[in-house]
């Protein structure tokens, strides 16, 4: 049975006039298409007369076609309504995950552009004003709309970075392209990522000192061994599993210097224990594929500095994971799976920040917020200060010498000191380094703090 009561094609199918078979009033509708434009433009012709519908439909089509040919908008739309339609489109069409887009739009784009009732009035000058607004956001605001609605305090107030600006430029382009394809604007405004972003300030992350790092490891281990909270025993096992996952996350990043996004994608077959044929010593080795590396630069092999210790803790984490869900153990299974969607990796960034805040370690001594990337920085700094050559650290971390020079100059000073003064007899007679303890002492107290799995309340 046809869905149309009456239908008529005009202008080579660009104008389709019809009534629905289930319409009680028999009101005619018009559906129009235009060259190089995706989607339909639909309008009600507000008449049940066929002749009046043909006359109204052709007049409407010709007027809209004239606007389209002159690159004029076919309709007017407030930006707040447009962003709402765009988020709904991404959600219903399953284009991709909408959470990041919703976060940027709700916190920054809607508050700035929300007063624009006519989308066609938004131009390149407004885009430039938006970049200025974002660069000084934390100078004029104490929170974000989403944080305020949830009653949360914003503690990680990062300086505006070039990476964040690039991400928001992509989102703005997609929003305006969405408006253009549906006829709300006649052309997409030029949107370029701002070049005057204080990149040096934006890259400043919180760092760990050795005592603070030891305190972090000890706190995680203490909470793993702690007795269940009163009245919450049923949730204790899940809490311990999350802490075990977080502990190995910390140990992996601080022991190998692997990037956060690289660690998230690791599968269980990629972490191996490899013996050295000459010395017999075993090393923890991570085989990273090209697809997992940053910008798919190339595959690389990563070695942890603590020999087999990292692999021992890896096996401990797999034992906890397998005891809970045996199906999560396998060569192609994720090392850090989500406990709700097993096929997806868990985003440890937020969990790590919340844990740092709970033990008052989220801000370093210089007032910078710590993140999971602080663990990578901790690894690079400690390795350089231990005298490991620059090219070895850069190769293991998958970065360039220039980046190491740019961000770890202070640590490089300790590396160069030993080489520059190696022929100085006075220095050779008195080799003291109280400011920087030996690297092997970092994990000396881990067995004591970590405890045996059988001794925990798991």
C-alpha cells in the first residue's frame, strides 16, 4: 500500500508535491532538493486543493532555488537550536562518540554564540572573538556549565593549548557545515586554528618528585589492603579491582614512558618477559604496533627500566582480572578493559585525576595540575637524571631529541654533568648525589606496600 494519497513530480524531480495516505485533512506537502546539497527541504503548503498546492509549491521552489543559486540561506536558525540539532544528528546517525562534542559545545560554544538568533550573521570576526574568549576563559570564569550543573569544583584549569584550539576548530567547522548542508546558511565561515596560543604554557603539566611518587604508590596499595567500608561490603570487590587496574596503569606509564593513548590500546600479547641471552636477566618488553603509535609514526619496542618487576605486577593484575571474568583473559584482549563494555578500553585519565584529588596529590609544588602524562614525564626525567643517553630515552618513548631538549632541559643538566666532569679527579674522589637517589630504590618498598593478593580483602 502506498504511503502517499496523491503525488506529483515537477522540475525533474527537484519538487515533489504529495499528501500522505493517512492524513485526515489531506494537506499537501512539498519536498525539494537543490544541486550539490544533501538532504531534503520540506514545507507544508497549507492547502488541500491540488491546484492551489501546485501553484504554492512551484512559487516556493522557485524562490528557494533563486536563494540557493545566489548562495543565500534557505532558512534562519538560532545557533543554540542548531547545536541541539547537530548533537541529535550525531547521536541518531551514530557518526561517532558524542561526549567530547557535547562537552565542548555545552561548556564553551553555546555560552559564547548563544545570543546569536540569526545564524547567518556569524562571520569570521566572531570566530576570532571566540578564540580570544577561550584563551582567557579561566581569567574570567571559575567553573564550566557542566561542572556547575553537577555541583563539581573544577580543579584542572589548564591554560588554553593549541591542541584544544585545533579540536574546537574541527567541531566548529562541522557544526557550520551541517548548517550549510541543511540550508540554514549560504556559506561556511572561514575557521582557522589560532596561531597565537601560548604553547609553552599549555604544555606545562604537573610533575612528581620521588617522595610524592612513593606516596602515590603507597596510598594505592594501602587502599587495596584496606577493610571494606561499613555498609558497603558488596561494592568492595569492584573497588579493589579498580584500584588494581589503576596501580598497574601507574606502574606501566612510570616504568616505560609509554604514552597514555598507546597504553589504552595495548592487548595482553604485547607485554612480554624477554630474557637477555648474554646476562640471563629478564626484561619487560612492550611491542607497540604502528597503528597504536602516535600519528601512526611506526612500530617500536619499549623496555621498562625495572627489569622483570613490571611484568610481575602485570601478571598480578591479570590474575585479579581473570578471577573476576575469565573471558577477559586472552592474547587479543585489552590490558585495561572497561568493566562495563569489555570490548572498549577504559579511560584512566579521569579515574587517575579523581584518585590524585582524593589523596591531595592533584596539584604539584608549582601549582600545575597532574595528569597521567605526569607519569611519562616522571619516567623521562628520572632516566635522564640517571645518566641514560638522550637518544635511548627518546627512542624508547617514541619522541624526538628536540622535544626532550625543549621540555627536560633541567634533567639533561644532570645527564651532562657526569660526562663533562668525568676527567675531573676531585669529582671522581667524591661522587655524592644526595639530591637524586638511585633509581633502583624507587620500587624497593613496593613488596611491603603492595601486599600479597591473598592478604587483601579480595
